C-alpha cells in the first residue's frame, strides 16, 4: 500500500475513533493531510476523501489482531 494512502487511512481512523472532545482537531488534521495528498496526486480532495471512506473498513479489518474475526462489521 502506498504510504500516502496509509497516512490518510490512519488520520481518518484516528478521527473516527476519537471522543467528541478531540474529534474536531483530528478532523482538521485529516483534512490538511487530505488536501496535501490531493495536490501531490493531482486529484480533487472530494474524490480522495471518497476513496479513503470506501477503503477504510477493509483497511481496519486487515489490521485487526490475528485472533480477531476478519468478518467483523460485515453482518
């Protein structure tokens, strides 16, 4: 996986798991990284955001500990 996409997935994951008190700060971090990577890749930030949101559940399942059920969240 490209390091740029993984950085975006990690930033989005941190935002999605954060308590409400920290969520706004982490959203700002995610948006900043998103815009920076969108400029590098020469795509719109909306398109890149859609990609991250689409890939995030699969990335989370792939990074679960070994004994966790991989079908988590698919039901």
